[in-house]
């Protein structure tokens, strides 16, 4: 197959080779001018390669990896190509990613087992975040269960599957409308006190719910859907910025829909010799210092493209223009 070429004459493979040179150095700021030949890429955007201390004590590179897609269709069962799934996980770590997000509902159970199979014994600096409180009656089906005893069992089972003595970040996958939030989080607080959980996070919550939760247990992160064209949870992001909580946007580049070709952002991405997905991820990193995007993929090539987004640098004026284009998309 003929190699795809960027507008500046570089092949896609050459672009990735340049951008990924040095692997983890992307996150350490060592490739701030990788695409210096492109006039737009002259001023480093704040925080795109920085480190965030999750809970104040767990340093993570701000561009993580969401492992959900390393399962079967409908986020159900084992992936069609198990060896490939293992390769993706190992490649993520090779590239310097040290924050991997999963959940017991992904598979269910499959995702956590794959992570352990691919990466155990784990690198010392690797942070694994998992979630509990969402049951899976079948493919593409999700039903919250926030009963305290159920959640305690979830924690113990995740520990066993991940082969860990303590979970770095355990997130309540969804608030169960049938169970008072305080009861669900009280169970997680018990597990934290028992040394089975290091930090607790929430998912799909408003600022008012975070405030309630923090009266029960310290909260260090929030995982809500958020991307350049979907900012429904802007209030939550602003709250996290104020309170210095990590904000882990899921579906950071639009999920299975993605950002369609022909949208306003496509031209801006082309002008900067990047893909729309890379531009969307770089925008998130630029948008807020508390932002911890966790893009997911089952492709090594797409993983490498996503990681390369951390090195994309634009001027403040260009970011403003892209922000305006996104609002039109």
C-alpha cells in the first residue's frame, strides 16, 4: 500500500518517526521543536508535556491510555486479536505512558486481566486506575450497582485480576440512583482505610456531587466525557481546576464517532501537519493543567499517533482560532 503523505511532503511514517524519537522524552519536554520546519509550531503550549501528581503523590504523564477498547465488540468478551491487545499495552508503556485506565466492567473482567498479562510485573512508576459500580448484563449494556457490599467485592476482585495489593486509583464508575452516594463511597472509604485503595475518584459527576462525595472520602480525580466539540461538563472541569483535582476526559477525541472529516478542525489540523485526533488531544492538554486525557485504541499505529500529540506546539493565537473553530463544528 502506498504510504500516506502529509501536506509538507513527509510520509505518515516519517512524521511518526520524527515525533516519537526518544519515546518518553516527548513527555519530558525533549521534543518541543520536533516539527520546527513548520512555521506554526514555534511556541510551546503550556503543560502539554508536563507531569501531574495524582492525589499529590503519584506523578503521571498527563497523556495516559484508556484500555477499554482492548476488548471484544460492544466492550464484551475477549478481543479478536489477543496478541495485538497485549502489544498495544506494552507499546504504551514503551512510549512513556504511565497512567492506564480500565474498569471491571470492560469485558467484563477481560480488560484488567489483559493489563496484568501484558505488564506484570509492573514498572515501578506505572499507575493503574480502575473502576467499579457498573454491571454488564450483555454487550453494550451498562447498569449501575452502588450497593456497599457489591463495591467491596469489586475492589477485592480487581485486586486479584490486576495482581496488585493496592489499587492506585479506584473510581466509582457511576452513581447508582437507587443507592445513596454516601453509602457507596462509604464502602470505598472502608477499603481505603484497609489499605486496598490508595486514592478515590468519581465519574460523570457535577460539582455538587463532588462536594457531597468529599464529605465522605477524599476525591482526587473526576472522569467525565469531554472533548473539543463536547464540553457538557465544563462546570465540572472549572471546579476541578479550582480544587486541583485531576480531570480525566473519556472519549477525548469523540469516541467511536470521532471527529468527522470535513469539519472545521480538519483544515486546522492539515495546516499544522497533524491529524484531527492529534490536534484534539493537544488542545485538551493546552486547555487546562489538570487535564489528563486517556485516549484509547486497539491499534499500535493509532496509539503512536496519539502519543505524538503531546509534542504538538502552537502559538496562543492559533489555539484561540482552533477553539473558535471547534465551537462551530
